[in-house]
C-alpha cells in the first residue's frame, strides 16, 4: 500500500505491505509452529483408543482420547482392520466396526507397525466376543503416529515456516520525505527481519529516478551520487496502478522524468 502526503513544504511517500501480506506473514509461521507443536505432542503423549462392550448394557463404548461415542451391540456384525491409503512411504491401517447400516471407525489411520498389530488383535477379540456369550469385553491400544504421517506433518510445518520467513523478509516499509524548503531528502527503510536504516541527503544528490523491471516485480529506485541506489517502491505487476501513481508523484517532486533501468 502506497500513501502520500503533500504540503507546500514537503512530500511524504510511504510504501508498506498490504493487509493480506501482513496477515500471511503472521499466520504462516504460527501455523508452522502449531504443526511442530502437534508433532511433539503426538510423539510424547499419543492418545489411547479403546472399545468397551457390555451385553447387559447393550452397547459398545468407543473412546479415542477425550472423544467418545456409542454403538449398539445388536447392530454390530463384525470388526476388521482396513487399509485407508497406500503410499510410497507405507500403508495406513484403521480399526472399523461393521454395523448393519454402515461402518464405525475407531481412531485415525496409522502406519505404525506396533499399533497395526494391536488393531488386528483388537479386531480378532471383538469378532470372538460377538460369536460368544461373553458378557463384557474391553480392548485398548495406543494410537501411535507412524513415520509417513510424521514426515508429512514435518514437511507441511517446514513449508509453512519457510513461506512465513519469506513473507516476513519481503515485509519492508519504505519512507521518503522530500523537504522542498530545506532541499533535503530523508530516506528510511525498516521491517520485522531488517534493521532500521535511515539516510538524509541533499535534494541535489538524487541524480536519477529509475524504474527496474524484473520478471515478477517492478522497482522504482533513487540513484544517489554516482552508484548508490535506494529502492523506493516495489510492486508486483498486478499492483501496477499504485506504481504508476507513485511514479508520477516522484517525477513531480523531483522535477525529472523516470528512466528505464
């Protein structure tokens, strides 16, 4: 976003990131950190899943962590371990209770070999319970996260953090104050990942206004002296109107046309 304040004595032009850029730069790292925290939590405190069946009660209580649900034993016809997705990194398994009108899944799919073995044991125990007159049955297992799931989460979190750092690196606030009476120009640049940089030069030291076009952005630069270049405004092609408006204001206050670099 480019804002301009013009008085007979001075002109102030401020180039700052838009609201969407700021929001993305803040939310992306937070989401990446949240994924990292979730990975650590799943590794250190994996939830326990259980199936508690009681014929006198007439139900099987399904519990995964703090989540609970109930199914009627009369509707339960069997139990199986299903394969949800096959990838290059492994196969995901989940315990399913087969009902007369559908499937009740218990827990989340996992590729952990230890948990998968426990799922098969639980499915066999539930199948045997349904075929017997046993009054109660309780089976439980630790819902461990396998390497493929952990790797996907880690890649997702790392990507979000990287994108957030890139967005923070592109978060730059540039300020140009032209003092017409004192014939001075104050330049300032700052950002979350940048140290504040301020410079004051004479109006005569600004030798050239130059526009440099790259593939994905255009930049208006102030050429100070012979070689020193100070970026004033950077915009993507989609925000061309803001660049054109700022270019006209800079050409007016410096009294010279923009050159192409």
